[in-house]
């Protein structure tokens, strides 16, 4: 399977004459056929050693070649495959088809059914939607309504993660969410204001399943404000403050951890200089649990049964460097540190990736 996938990809380049373009909706001409090639090579080393979460390393790559066709101004089709491989396994750990149909209400708003653009497109916060899902859970399937302009971002989606048939002994699993962000124009020539609001449902259930456990449904909510100030006249250096509030709720009475409701606050100072950024923050939570989130922030252990640490206090910090080339290639390095005040210990994570997202014209059908 590994070599057949690479062979098909090579045939695309051999058979068809190609020309490169950036990957944007506006660059896809009506009636033309394209190849969209996505690839991320990654290393995510989590040096965790505490009762809440064990350390582990993600190292590998995924490729996602797609044929893209826009039969009309309002519609778009994508057909391809997502192939994920972890280094040292000598195989693809995930091979799945990719197909979607999109209805473009405008160049700023589209509705998609089928395979979604990628988990990172939701722009969710790490505590309730783990940012490393860009590596191990990039490909999603479901429904999405996305809208983006200079001031508003809205992403409403449903990701169906496990489908069941009658009599199956496993649960159906899906996630639904809304990620909204308002960004102001510059206020008084001094600063800009961002207002994010995020809602996420996670459901484990299925009436037709023979799975012995009861239905579980979780609701996570986040909202806050971010103020960014340009430090110099060229606006290449910015600094500011971000305040985020989180809530976590189990809507059923049978959460395995015994936690029904929780909350958290995350308060951060940040500074960015051209392609680099630094953050320092304080995380304070009580009985916080998000099934899709980064467990380093939570109260429920991912490896010790029935262990709950209700109150968490973390000093957080991060450094990142993001070097784009043109509009289709990116080098990224990041370091995240977490000092647990109550446990008196320091954990950290290092991330390195090379990402390619290139749209290539194969045939000009409308010429």
C-alpha cells in the first residue's frame, strides 16, 4: 500500500503537464483541473512525566494528494487519499479516501460535505482541542460551514470519527463545534482587539450498538479577549495580553472520572517579532476535562485509572519560529514548557515540522 500510493502520485507528475499556483479558493479557475498536494513531516516530542500524562513522541509524516475540480463558480470537488506513517513502523498507520463537495456562497463563505480541509483549520485552543491533531488527526470527515473576511472568522463543523453498524460492539463517536473570532480594525492607532468564542461537543454513544457502556456527551466552552499593540512604527514587533476562560461539562451522569463540571482560566503575555514569537502564561483550573484537549492542562489522568487532580496551577511558556517560503511551504519550530506549581515539576514539549501545501494546475479544461 505504501509504494502503490507513491506510484500513483508520481504518475500524476509524469502524465500531466503542470504549473504551480498557491492553494487558495480564488486561484482555482472554473472548469480547470488541479492537483493539490499536502505533506507535513513532523517531530513532536512530549517530555511529560507526571500523574496526569505520560510522555510520548510523534515522529513521521503524512501525504494527502487530491484532484481538485471546480465545475462552476459555486461548486468544488476534491478526490484523493490521506496516508499517515510513523517513523520506524515501515507502513502506513492510516490510509483513508478523501472526497468532498463544496458549495461556495461567495469567495469568503463555503459549505463542505465529506472530507474537511484539516483539523488545524478550526483554530481551536490547545486545552480543549489538542494542537498536535494537525499531525495525528489532520483528516476529518463530516460537515463544515466556514466564513472568513478581514474582521470575522466562523467555522461550524461536525466531524464523524467512528461510524457503527447495527450490532457493533463499539461506540459511535463524533465532535461538533463552532469556532468564532472577531478582529477589530486598529483602535486609536494603537492596538487591535480580538474576541474569540469556541464551543465543542464530544459524543460517545449509538443506540444500535451492543457496547456495554452508557452514552457520554461532553460540552466545552471557551471565550476571551486579546489585545495586540504595535511596538514600533513598521509594526514588525507586537506585544499584548490575552485572557481566556474555559468551562467543561459532562451532560450525562456517567462520566468515568466522576467529574461533572469544571472551569479554568488562562492568562498570557505575548510578544512577536517578524517570524518569531514568545508567550508566558498562568493556567488555573478546577475539575477541568476536555476529551479532545491536551491532557497536560486537565484534571483527569490519561494513564492512571481513577486518578483525578482537581486543582491544577501551571506556569506556561512557549517559543516558536515560523518561516514561510512563498505561500505554500513552512518551516516551524516550537518549544512549550509547563511548570506545575502543586506538583513542583517541569514538563516540556518540542515541535518541528516542514509543511507543504501546493496547488498545481494539471489541465486547462476550459481553454
